[in-house]
């Protein structure tokens, strides 16, 4: 019965991921303080981090206008997913885990970086990690990062990864700042020019 219950939970998560992938909701967007949202995510994940001997550090380099126009649940889902991936990677690699979360402004976008000192991602896997159903985990579905990428792109954003084997991994999320005046004109910057 325990095995059946565990497998049902896995199926429920997989079904939820598939529904998120196929059914984007743009009607639940609101003006959100991204710093507060990041603090909530860190608080939610802190117990799991502590259990896996990971220390979390949060650095803020934003003076004002820390707002985005977003679906709170979706953005939180992305941040939590990346933090969980970092914790899992570290738990298999080191007992002195460090995860640095930082936020800064790059032109009219926020850059949220999540860096860990885990084992890193193999070079030949870097181009595949955002592909649906690609996973290196025994019990992974391969949908977490694929869905995260889609959700950030739905917010006119971008997610990129840098990694070095034996050193660690950094995920960077770029998402538009929401200004109180003419935000639409500010979202049209090209990332390559940032």
C-alpha cells in the first residue's frame, strides 16, 4: 500500500506538470514585489535545505521598483523548482552546500541568479536540460526545467544556465520590471542587447 501511495503521488505530480505545460493561464497576472516573492520561496525551501546541510544566502541589488507583472504561483513554481534541483544536486555531491540567490536590475529587466556548489552539469547535457522528458535523475520526469522555461517565457522573460563540472551551476532568470508608467514600451528590449 505504501508503494502504491508513493507511485500515485508521482503520477499526480506528473499529471500536474503536463497540465501546466499544456494550459497556460494569463488571467491570473498581478503586480508583484519580486523581492518579497523570492523571500517567500527561500522561507518555503529553507527546511529542506537545512535537512540536506545546504546554506542559503540572499543578496539584493535593487534600490526601487522591485515589481513584476506576473502569475505569482507560476513564478514561485519556477524558483522553488530550481532551488530544489540545487539542493538535490548538492546532497549527492557535498556536505557543505552553498546556494546563493541574488537579484539585480539589468536595463529594464530583473536578473535573478541561483548558484550552487553542486557537481555541475555535464557539458554534453547542457543543451538538453530544457527539453521535455530529459532527465538524469532516477525518479525524475524531465518536465521541471522544461515547464520552468515555458513559464518564464510566458512572462516575456528568459532563463539560461551556466555550469562547470565539479564547481557548480548557475541558473539566471530574466523577467521584465513592471513600471507604473507605460510598461509595454519597456518590455521590447532585446536580451542580446542587455
